[in-house]
């Protein structure tokens, strides 16, 4: 991992956001490549490649791991190293994949098959050290792994539309094994829990506040987004308020299918870098960003 930080003349150095991507056999290639492409194009200063905002590391159980489409990806580190260096990462991404591969993970009653131990350790790290803002994000059926691990209890989440029912069953089983808190499985593009946002003076102009649903259903009071990452890790009041949230304020993002993963990744850019940076990434990729919803936000 690089320790390089972007220097801002006004605000001082801005650390590069460290992203860990946890792969498993049979992962979805686009569920990996999509988010990595979005995050790799994000810059703190628009169109300045010297100010890259994110740096990603890929971990797997073997030196090379194959996707559901037989694309083999070389891992940067193994899971043992990922556990050792977990404190260094700000974001953990869990891609989904083929049903056979996902089932081999979630059907392990001992929950020793990666990435379940890693993501549980990441959640525990946030509860014991809420002074750092961390994000757990799943793509597609990766949310089934989060559900099986029990980290979605008391939260809202989504998954690939073909797996809504399976997601509900998995989360109910996890609730019976855990603290009996249910998961609100939502039919949404992506769902963000424990979001950070800045309302601004005019809510109508805030691009992260959902005021009217395009499908005609009742509007949501859920808010989206923030550019408060750097400030939020410094202020004591932010740390205290974060600690009072579920999972120590860990931002948990679940997304639907492949393109929903792109949308959720753009949200993450907007939340941790800037809305303008997210718009620029979408422009470069020639992609129309579709928003999701958030729940349990705090104004930090």
C-alpha cells in the first residue's frame, strides 16, 4: 500500500483512501472490474491524475483466483496478510458471483470460509475503533455473504433482483442465530446504511436527498452522500455520534446487479471525495449514474 497523500494547500494532506477487495472462487468479473474502474478514475482534484483518491488491493486464498467466466485475477495478498493489515483499509468490497461459489461460502455452518471471517473482523474493528470512518460494500449477490455473516441485522439491504427471496431467508436465519434483529430487504438499486451527509442551506439543491421517487411511490426522507470523510475522522463529536450507530457507524452499502455496483461505487466517490468527482468519473466512463437510497444517516 502506498502512503502517498494528496497535498491540498488549504486543507493540508488528504490521505489516499485504501480499498481492500476480497475475492472468492467464482466471483463475478464485472462485479470486481466495475467498482475498481470507478474508484481508480476518481481524483481529489478534477482531471488531475496525480491526485488519485483511491488505491485498491486484491486479496484471495490463492495467488490466482478464477471468476465465474474463467477470468483469472492475480491476488496482491492472501487472506492471512489481509487480516494482519486490516486496520490500514478504509473500504472493504465483497463482490458477488456464481450461485455455486456463493453457496459454498454461506452454507459453511462454522463460517470459516473466506471472506466471512474477514468481513466480520472488519465490522468488529469498527465497533472497537469508531474513530475511523470505514465502509463495507457488497456488489450483487455479495450481500448474501453479508447476510449469512449476520452483519446486516437491524439494517436495510438489497441484492440482485433474482435473489430477493433468498436474501430474506438468509437474513431471517442469521437473525435467529444472532440478536433476533431483522433485515429490511429493499428492492432498490443500492442501499446505504450509516451514511454521512451535509444538508447544505437548500435541501432542494442537494444531489443526495431523494425528494421524489420516479416510480410514483411515496417519497423517502432518506438522505444520500457527503464530502465529509476527512473532517469526520477528526472531530470528537463525529466520533461519538458514529459510535452510537449500529456497527460503530460502519457505512454499509449493498447493491443490486452489475450496473448497480457502478452506481454504488459512484456514490462512494461522492461520499468520500466529492460529488463533482463522481460526476466526472461517470462522464469519463460514459455512464448515467442512477441513485439509490440511504437510511440511518447522521449529519457530521
